[in-house]
């Protein structure tokens, strides 16, 4: 094979690798307070009930609603319990990394009587379903 042919083959291989789609989402873990609320019509425009696994995120993160219907994994840092919740609302009173959860979701992590939990959380991949 001539050097020119090898160069063309190498170039074609490099181009095919660069053209391949890459689906990498950086996972950022946030830490904050977790509280609970009685759900209803959320900022994402969907009606929910308290038995749904719903999360309201801070206004800083909510923005224009780009995370609506995104699943997240939430961990109670005191006991290690984990649960999944879906973003369906905005929490104007929450700190930047705080979460407000439906009663059923909060109960997977701790007792409603506790009222406030220390939590860590991160978004799941866009195509995730628990």
C-alpha cells in the first residue's frame, strides 16, 4: 500500500471517530436541606398528588423549567437511604441546593415528623426511569 493510501485511511478513521455521537453527562452532586410539601399544580404545568414522587427545586436552578420531568437520586446523608424523585415544581423559598419533596418521597428518606433532612442529590440521565 502506498503512503498516500495509508494517509487517506488514517484520515477516514479519525473523521469517523470524531463524528460519532458522544453522550456524556457530567454528574454533579449537590448538598442541601430536604423538606416536604403538599403537592398540586406545579410550576412545570402538571398536576400531582402527594403519593407521586415529586421534587421542587430552587428558583436558582429551576430557571425557565429546563429540568422539568428530570429524575434525580436523593440520599439522606444521615441514614444513607436513597430515593428517586421527578422535578415537577419550583421552590422559591429553597436555598440553591435545597429540595422540597412530596410527602411520599420524603417518607422514603425519613419521617415526616423530622421535617428537615440533610440530603445530597444529583440528576439522572435524561432517559432514566426508575
